[in-house]
C-alpha cells in the first residue's frame, strides 16, 4: 500500500518491478466511495452523526434567524 497520493502513479510500475500487488490508496478510496454511492449508502444520521440541533443566533448574527 502506497503511503501518499504523490506516489499514485508508481503503483503499476512497482507491481511489475516487485512482482507483488502494490495498492494505490487514492484509487482504492475512490473505488470505495463509488461503491458506497452505487449502493445508495451515506453517513448515518443517528447518534453522534445526527444533524445538529437548531440553535438561535444572537448578537450581530441574530438577524440570520429564520
């Protein structure tokens, strides 16, 4: 597994040179996100990941309360 995005172009070359699979983390992450999107999955909206409670603004930002 390559350690940073700057090495992404080296994955194929290193795989051929070393004779072992070398994983590019950037490509792997993009494919994982594509898969999650294709499955219709997203971040949970329960517990700690729930939407924040509406909190009225005060002071100079009070006019933004809708």
